C-alpha cells in the first residue's frame, strides 16, 4: 500500500513517509492509493467480534503491508482501550459517545494511534521528531495526552488565544516535559497556517524533523474510521436505513466516515453539521466553495473557516459535486439555535449533549422515521459548562482527572501569528 498526494496522484510514498512528513512536498494531503471493500462476512460477523478485533481488520485494509500484523495488533490494543458506546435516546435516535478516552474527546482515538505508529517508525532514530499541532479546542488535549513522554518526540501545540474553553486550555498547557504550548494571537486558521508554512519552509525542513498531529496526517484519519464500524456493530436493527450526523470543523471526522462508507459500511447518508463556520454546508447547497474568516462560537472545536480535509473529500468523489451531495447533506446552526438544541435534547430525552453534538442532534430532524439516526458526541459536556443554563450545568459530573487538571498551572508561550517569529522559535529548539 502506497499513499498519493491529493495534488499529484503520481507522487506516492510509504506510510512511514506519509506519517513522518504529514504533507506532500507539493502541499497535498496523503490518501491511500486504494480503499478496498471489506468482505461480506466482516459485516455478517461484526456483532460477534470486539471493537479491537474489528478495528484490526479495518486497519489492515488501510495500512496494507506497511506495519507487521503483530505490531499493528499491539497498536490497536493500546489505542482502543476505552469504549465508544451507542446510546439510544429513543427507538430511532442514538448518540455515539466518543469522549470516554483520557482527554474526553473523539480525538483520543487518532492521537493514541498516531503516537504509537510514529513511535514504531522512529525506533532507532537518533534525532528528535517535532510534532506540530494546531488546535481549535480538543485536538491539543488529545495530542498532549497521546504523546506525553513518548521517547524521541517533542510536541508543539498552537492554539488561538481566548478561543478555547478553560478546561481545554488546561488540557493542552499543563503537561510540560515533551509538550509545549504556544498561545497564538489569532484564530485557529492562523494557527493552521503557521503549521503549514513550517512544512513549506526549506530551512526548517533541512534542520528539523517535523510532522503534524492534525488531521492533515493520514495516521489521524485511519483510526477515526474504526468507531463508525463500532457504531454499526451496536445498531439494534441493521435492516433500517442509516444516517450519521458528524459535527465538523476541519472535516477529518467526516472524511473518515466517508472512507468507511467506501469500505462497505452501509450508511445511506452523512450529515456535515457545522456552526456559523458553514463553508462546506454552503458548498453542498451551491457547488461553490468559498472559505471565509473564522467566526468564534460556543462550539469552538468547529471554528474553522478553511477546512483542510475538504480537499480529501473532493478527492474521494473526483471533485464531482453531484456525487458528494448524493452521500452528504449540509446543516448548520448559530449559537442561539445551538443552545435551543441542547435544551430540546435534554427536555425530550434527559440527555445532555455537548454544543457540537447538539448541532448534529438537531440536524437529524431532517431525517424521517423509520431509520437509524446517529449523532456523534465528540466531547464531554464538562468542557463547556459556561454554555449551559445553570440547571444543566449543575447536573454535569466533571471526571476526577479533569478536576485535578483544573488546579494545575498553565504553561504557554504567547506569540503573534507571524511566521518569522514562529520559525525562529522552532529553529531555536536546537
């Protein structure tokens, strides 16, 4: 199995090169050269196997011969060490809870998998790998937890000042050791731009070994396909049509779902659920992709005005708008309607959705019964207590590890969103 650049399909590399370099030299994102369909017996037998066993079969299809089976099995076992329960709210509607990992966010799956794959490929190397990560909220905490004290790897997290929640900030700024945090005076798009510019800079590339833990890295997407199959394993009535609504920011999560569909997962429709940063829903309506300045919202992990993985979605469908819209429907809410969705979900089901999941929940009202309607709960509600009314906020139980983290001291270097300053920071690391 090789991986090609979305900008040039003739440029192909091994998984090791794709993971350690993140971006292709032409700035494209790496994709598997083929995404093969899983055999029918996989789906017929899916309920009789564990989350780990099914994930291993999926991973083999997406990694090919790049990782020995014994090593891949260990990576899967260490990555999938917490559940992703499908919680039914009524006969047809269910929440796929992806926040049961250490950082209480769906990105724990990708960060844990990536850290172990990268560690495998760096064995025997004698120079440190720098992992750059831009975060709009949850990525930073998941990457910090996944890579903490990993030998041979230094993580640098960039986050927009004042645009992440208090708990999210503590999750990415209180680790120390091999984890460094940069508080950027700008938006998430500014943070992401700095990371991409670092990959394009020859001086940095010549002096440093640099990779990314954002979803531009293919090793983040591969494990995010796993929990879509886990959701299917838990569906009560698999004869019904299936709709999955995905809270979307940089669109790695939706891309992974579409890859799973290409592997044979019988999902009839995906919903790209966003907040006011709605460039993709608008594209799905009009066929015109028009990035815009990031808008700050209460569902901050989706505050992305120029989603990187949209390029991969175009690649999956040959840039054909009609094909994309046959599988993906766009939906978005502003902050006021997001709060209404949170209240509606609790009133009807006594279930507290996080602000991102609440938008996905609301989008499912566009889908008629009878069908299985799943929305992804991507983060624990405790990260967003300031969003909820007092009565709901008091009902949210904050896990013990988060309580302890809240008392830790923030360690972050403030920085302007200027590439020359950021470049000098990186060059000064050695």
